[in-house]
């Protein structure tokens, strides 16, 4: 008998790909939608739109109760609000989704991030047990911890931690695309000159990430977090070098003070994070196989090369 997946954030970048892959796998997908445009998008993908928001708790609970699998991707990205408020919104939504699943074997997969963990002092990779950074970013970890606490109440809940860069399918909404657009617009590809740009971030292609969500739903254990990271060895110097190469603009390192002046404190801080979160646990325990090209390949030879050309034309 076909199973039903309820997806929050189904109209978003990653949610769309999960929706496509779940339907291809034989699932019926019901996706949360806030607008008529979202309804039309989900219908075009073959999913059933469900009108609601992260605050319509009755709808979230009813959909979770009726579904066989729940995947929670939606997050309020209005960063004009205190991060603690955004995290609380996420906690409340998770509570509404989780409560009907107590005592069932229905999986609930929530979304978190790798960027809130401290980097390894020796430059190595970190795993899901790494200590947490201090400051506002820890609020995302607090939301993850709150979600996973439902495992103690009898909910089969897991968390996928997404890396800083989720890329592919010519997506224009992520940080990678924003940085490419900025390079084309300013005529130079600027990186934060920390250790000459020789520091690394974590990345994953959106298709590989989507497949991990479905694997975690199928095989994940209650209370577990999983790093959804395909690679950790790309440096910012290599990243901006590839952007400069494709965009045809010079590449230059700038100081943190210059970065904050040009981009603001949040973006400068984001681009200064050292993050090498290993996805080995997911590969070993779940059989997750990373199949898609690296971010550098996507820029030089894949969909992002075409996107940069579109930016250069003002499209």
C-alpha cells in the first residue's frame, strides 16, 4: 500500500527535490503551502498542497497524524527577528508535529545545521558529537535538542544537519548563488582573508541531501542526528577562485573589517566559519552514497556555470 509523506517546506529548494524523489519512489506527498503560488508549484510536481504555516498547529498535527512519514524543513528566515524567536517558532511547530506520533513507529525527520559546532582545533573533521559554539547560532542546536527530546516520549524522531552550502539544480536562493551574483555585480570575487583563504567549509548537492532525508526516514534511529555532508575539503580560496574563473573577474582576499563593511556582520561571520562536518556516520550506518559532483565542479562545469552566465547578462 502506498505511503504518505507530509513535508513542511515542500515549496522550498530542498523540499521540492525531496518531493520529486519521494513521488518517484512511490510515495504520496502532501506539502505545506502558504500561498496560491505554492499550491500551484506543488500540484505541478504531483504533490497535494496543504494550506498552512508553522503557526497553524491544528493543521500540522492533523497532517502528521494522517501521514506515514513526516519531514520538517520549514524554518522562519526572517532574520530581522531575534534568533531565539525563530528557534521558538521551530520548537512549537515540532511539538505540533510530534505529539500525534507518540507511541507510533512513524518517523519524523527534522532539519538542523552543521555550522553551530566548534571546528576541530587540529583542522580535522568533526562528527555529530562535536561541542557546540557559543552565541546566537547555538539557538539552532537548542531547537534540535528540543526536537530530539521527543524520542524519550516515544517518537521516532531524527535530525539531518545540513552543511553551509547546499547546491545544484541552478538554485539561485542559496549562499553560493548569492556570492556568485555579488562577484558578477561588483566585478571582483572577494573572500575573507583568514589564513590566506585556506580554510574549509562543508557542502552537499541538493539531490544527495534529499536522498539522505528519505534514508533517515527509512532507517534512522530515534534521537539520532546525521550530518548531511558530502565534502569538507574545499577551501574558500578555491571556491572564490572558481567563481572568479567562471565570472571572469579578479579574486582578492579582504580583512574581516572590510568584509563587515561590505557585507554586514552576519555574512562576514558566516564566511569566516571553519566547518568540516563529516558525513561518515550516514554513509556507514545508513548506506548513504554521495553521487553528485562537488561544488567546484558544479561551478566550473555544471548548472552554476550557466547561472553565472545568466547573471552576467543581467538575467
